[in-house]
């Protein structure tokens, strides 16, 4: 081989190395050693039966990986093999800081700071969403019951006056109608771990469909609202269980109506008796089947009915928030938290508290909201004695349309050292229609026993 051919081959070799090395670096922070226990995406299958197989196949979000958010420049890092966590004590909620400062209890963790504003552009969908947000300043309002009226899509209340007695009520609506796709299909492994390190896995699917706040135009969405909608629904979601065998075929189905006076409808199909049963609306404070650390009200930080709470504005605080993170699943089999090596950005967050009007298992939920995206990357739930009880971390990636993706979520019972972790193998829309979220369809699609 002559000199020119050798040079050509070397160039090709280095280009291949750079390409694959850069692709891998999309979710491996360069320049910092990884904990050997940390597993990412397909690697998780070595520890979780059923991961990256069958219905839980590990795929990118529907919109594809967002190269801008996946390749962020790390400014500083704290935690495992990085700077001490004590430096950012004031940039994390107190309970989260305490967890990350004790890797001997909760597992190793690392926070990588990036700059929020350079994570652009945000795409045509976002621009459309923000254009409608401008109109909402004059069109959307709260009625005497605190229910939102005259809403299609966009951020309902972009201008928040901190002295407004309804500031917290407006902020929780901003959270509920945050920027997201019309519907969602999520494949996930839900693992629970107790204080003795015993772990159990549930493979679950999630179908969710919004009837308002729909940014993407489709055959049923002329202007942000799904049509037809004779039941006046706000959203519907279902969470079919596909493993383990004793829960396989169990299908919780949840309806929320766009009506402050109408209770949610909660149903569950129980395969052992082959019957559909209606659940009491008082069960919204109960945990999900399988001993999980989420209640029906607290998934993703908050999923409750607004009028069941009194809302209080607690102020603002600058925090490091994983609101523009990787769209990749992280897992530490020896820890309790997911999202263990993610991107965080400094954000001047809103803090609000929801207090139950009729407490059953909980008294309060505290949410920390991003000031632009209104996502809740942190939440803290309090028990009947008013003690901090359930601590959540929700790391949120962004696809090419800037719709948020879910790949890492943790819910930690800090009182009994029990945790539930969600690993999402896929997060994206599937163009669902109403019939896709009926119990008959779900039973057929998921081969319920």
C-alpha cells in the first residue's frame, strides 16, 4: 500500500472513530469517569429482564434525538468523580440535596450544568405554541371556582403577578398545559426497591391523549382542541401492565373532564376475575398497583384535579433543573435514583404548594416549576403528619420538535427508604384517537387474560 492510500485509510479510520465516539458522547459526559455500575439504554438489559425486548424495545423519541440538547457543553459538574455536592446546596431543593449527598444510601449521582438559553432553536411547533400564548394573555381566564376557561393551546397564563392572590392557581394550570405533544405512548420498566435492597420490576405501557392543548395539527385537531369531544374530556390515560405474570393484563383507565363539578372516572380491568371495576374517586390518593411510590395524584409531580386543592404561591428560587436533559435512560442497579448523569440548567423557578381540601393519605404537594417550560422536575409530597415523605425527580429531555420526552423518573419514600424508578424505553406520540383509549380496545391490544 502506497503512502497516499495509507493516509487515506487512516483518515477514514479516524473519521469513523470520531463519529461513533461523538454519538456515544451524546449521553456519556466527556472528560469524567463513569461509575461502572451506571448502565445506559441497551446496557440496562443485562440487569432488567424484558428490557429492550418485545413491547419495551429501547427506541429514540418519535421526533428523533435533538442533537442540540444531546450535545450540550458542560460548564461544571458535581457528584461522582466531580466537584463536591456541598457547592450547590442552595441550588437544589433541600430533600434532593440530602439524597444526592449520601451515595452510601441512595447511590452515586452526578449533576452536569449546561446553559439554558443556548439550547436553541426550538422549532416551528414551539413558535406556534408561543404565538398562541400571546393571544392567551387576553383570552384565557379563571372562573370563580378556579377553573380555566376559553383555552385552546399555548401557555394559559404567561404573565404571572406574584402579588396576584390567584398566582398559584394560574401556575398549576401552566404546568398542566405545558408544552407537549397531542398524545403519548410510553414503554417503561418500573422498579421498586426497599431499604434492604430487594428489587421488583413491573413492565408497563402508558397511553395518554389530550383533548385540549394540542399543538400539532391532525385530522381531529383544527385549532388546538380534539373534535369530536361529546363527553367534554380534558385528557385520558391508561397504564396496562405486561409483567410480572400476576399483574399482567391489569389495566387502570383514567378520565379527566373539562368540568370543575365532575369527578374523574377511574376504572380498572382485573384479569383474575375478568371484570371491569369502577374505582372510587377517593382512591386518587392511593398508590398505583404493584406497591409503587406514586399515587394517582402525584405522577410526573402532579396529576390531580385542580379543585381538590387549595393553592399557595411560595415564591421563586434559582435551582439547577434537568428540564433540558438527554433522551436516554440511565440505571444504577445499586442505587435508588435514575437520571444519574444528566444535564441541568440554572432556572429561576416558581414554587407552589397544593393542600388537599380532604386529605386521606397526604396533606400537601410542593412543586418546583421551570419559568418558561413550566415542567416540574422536582416535587415533594407530605404525609398526614406534615412530614416530607415522597421526593420526586423527573428528568426531561427534548425531541427535535422540542416536545418533552420522558426517560428517567424517580419517586423516593425518604421515610422508609423505599423507591420507585421509571425507565422509559420510548417516549412519543402515536396519533391516538378516542377509540384507542377505550377498555375494549386496550384489552384486545394487550391480550388481557
